[in-house]
C-alpha cells in the first residue's frame, strides 16, 4: 500500500551523496551519546526475531502482520520484531538493571503492511530504550521530565550537526507543548487525528501528544496502541514541525509501561484476555517485572528532519513502488 509522495516545489537535496552518508553517521553517533547520558542508559544487544509463542513481539495497533518463518532446527515459528517494547522490560530483569538505570539498543524491523509515503517505509530503524523506575515515578510529571530530556538531546544534536554542516537550515524548537488527545479533539472537533496534530504543531513546533490508545468522547481513539506495554494514561508521541514537508513529524512513541492493574484493565477493554496466559503477561500480572518507562526513537526520521530531506528514502535503503521511484527521479529526490 502507498500514499502519494509529496515533493516540495523547487526541492534540492541538502547534501551530496557522500556528505549525506557522513551526516547520517554523525547524527546517529552523536544523538545516541547525548540521550544515553541524559537518561543513564547502557547499550545492549537485542534480537531481530522472537518466537511466536513467547508473546514478546509488539502487536502495534493489532492489525499489522509480522514477518514470520519456521525454524526447523528448533521446531518453532519465529517472527521478525515489530519493536522491542516487551523484550526490553524482560531484559532489564534478566540483566539486573537497578532503579534509575536503563538500556538502549538498535532495533531493526520489517513492517510489510506499512503504507508508503515520504515518512513511512517497510524498513524501520529506531533506538529502542527502557529504564527502571519506582512506583512514585508513575505520573505525568515524571513522563514530561523524560520527554524534555529527550527533546533537549535532539536539539543539542541538531546544533552540533549545523556546526559540522553550516549549509543545513533546520531549526528545532526546544520548548515542548504538552496536550492530551482529548484536549486536542476538543480543540479541533471536525478534524481527523492527523489533521489535529498538524494544526497543533503548526502553532507550537514541538509537542508531546499524550494519552494515546483509549477511546475519546467522540467514541474513537486518537490512534491505536497495543494494550500490553504502554499505560494509555501515561504515554504519548513526540512531534516536531517539519518545515520542508509542512507537516507534523512523529519522532518518538513512548510512555510509562503498564503495571499489573493497568494491564488487567487494558486487556479487558481491548478484548485481548487470551494474552493473559502468555509467559510475559503472566509475569506482569504477578508483579514479577520491574516498573519501567521506555520508547522508540526513529533513526531515519531524525536524520531526515535534521538534514531537511523531503523523503525518508534519502536516508535509508528500502524498497519503493515504481511510481514513487519515478516521481522522486523527476523531482530531484535521490532515493538510496
């Protein structure tokens, strides 16, 4: 599936092919150093796939099909991860991380049902991170504190990038506007969720849109969220305004994770009670896993935002339909 790609009038690539690769490496190396220091995270190795029976794969909105394959040597079916939302929490327990400490890792995924456009690809690359917290940290104030820390790391990285490449023009706002999805719906009741995001970011430039997953007063959720990793009252998405594409660009989905009580509630609401029998969910329901906060930060999206690229295919190698390739070739958009 694909959406029509949007090509800004008169677009020119911000850097040549060689410097594009150098800038991508600079952004990735600099940002992971910046945000791991501010959140006190240690790098770990992570799986590309998990067993289907483990229940560790991220179900996203519940409709995306994972890439699956059989493994005859062990007699099980494996799934390429959608994200590491659940695996990270289990890893914190296995690796003995203490309160206030956390992990981050490179996560690579294949989302074959993704709609393709300027910012969506079937290949997903992100920093997945998770941190051990206390019961007292499970509140909006702490969530907002972590969001501000991540935004500061992003803005610091962008400033350092511009020292290296002064020809780049992206300006990111470090001041975060916080708003809930219900407040956003009340503000723009006639608009779709994505249109609300665009209107709010057009005015505020950097925002954290909170409480995603539950049903709003309109009878519909702002967006779907799996019921078994984020607490829907304590989660959200980080957005920046993208001047090149004239739209809100989501950079991170994150949140304070479910405890036993919120997991129990959200499984029932989502009609997913069958998951209660899975090993991961059993551990959560019996308070055998640490309380955590975590999320994912898009690597390619961060690069295209900071560099001022018009298409995510300029900063990552993926597969594109013939029409997208043709339009990009005709409009000076170099796909890798």
